[in-house]
């Protein structure tokens, strides 16, 4: 008898990704990490919301409306992604001097701007101006996502290399969050680069070859999704464990009421009274 599994690989990966986001949110709220990483928590909640809406509303809304919602949420995700990087860099390099902070920020921004300039085609400005506002937002979302990935890698390298000098060592939450961000961004850029090279070089001459290329694309993107699930598990475990030297507040202990448990002087059977004890001591 052959067992039939009704779920595809995409369905399983989506379920694992969504469930891992919910668990991560529980850890962030339950372990009181929200106050320290509010933008990171908001970004996790936004990604979980995008996953849920894309699954529930796909095919139930008009295609144009669905596309506009995806573009708007992607633009919000770009803004939150940049705020997360600022949040992590502030935690990692807060003891540094202002001049050092400004120099590092300029270098990181220059690296991101250079990658945006030379990586991928840009549409003509006249075409952008003549298009609809959502076409401009789509361009911002695409290029912004690339910028966030590049900045994740650059900031991650800086925090890993120099963070221990400012108190953000290997076991700190800041460094472990940025390691996960850098790993996810590296995987995203690598998959995009590999698929771009395959799409340019592939020239299928039959339907069988075309289906083989499409199946290869699905396997690449499924591998990227599996890597992101591993990153989520890394964040869950890392943020569940307290940082070294963290002192958690202990619950207040009940103070013993003075005289509780001692027999009263006037209680029957408690022996001699207070006056009798004082008289005997004086004698």
C-alpha cells in the first residue's frame, strides 16, 4: 500500500516558517526581549502577517488588489529592515565615539549604494515618472530589499569582527540576531545570483528541458526557504537563553511575621507568664 502525502514541499515549508515566526514572537514577548529589540519584533510580526495574508487571500482578491497589498507591505518591510539594522548597530557600538559611529555608518551606506548602482538593471527615469505610483513603489521595494540584504551582511561582518570590543560578544543577543540576518541575506543573494545565471544560460529546446529548468528553480527557492527556517530556529534558541551576566529578578519572599510560631504569654499551657519570668530573672 502506497501512502499518499497530501502536502507539497512548499506547503510544508510555509507551515514551518509561519509556526517558527509565531514561536519566535512568543519568545520575544515571554522572555521580555521586546523592550530591547522593538523594531526586530515588529519586523518578525510583519513577516508573519505577510505570510498569513498571502496564504489566505491568494485567489480570493482581485489580482491587482493583491499585488498592491504585497507591494505596500514590502515597502514597509524595507523600512523596518533598515530600522532593525540601526537598532542592532546602536546596541553593538553604543560605547564608541560619535566620530567612529558616523564613519562606520558612511562606509556601510557607501557599500550599499555601490551595490544598488551596479547590481541589476535600472529603468529609465522617464519611464518611472510616466508610470503609476505603484510601479514606483514596486521599484522601491525591489531595490530596497536588495539594499537591506547588503546592509545585513555588511553590518553583520562589522558586529562579528568588532562587537566584542564594545561588549557585544559571541553570546550576546545582538550578535546572534545579526548572524541570523546575515545568513538569511547571504542565502537570498546567492539563490538569486545562481538562478539569474541559470536563466541567462539556459535555452530549453523541448518541454522536458523547460520543466527541468523550472523544477531546478523550485528546488533552489525551497532550499532558501529551508535555510530561513534554520535561521528562525537559531533566533528562537538564542533569544530564549539569557545573555551571560544577566540577573533575573527573583520573586519576593514572604517575610516571617515577628512572634509567629511562638506561644503567647497568656496562652494556656504555654508555661509561666511574662511577669513570672521577669520576677524569676530579677531574683
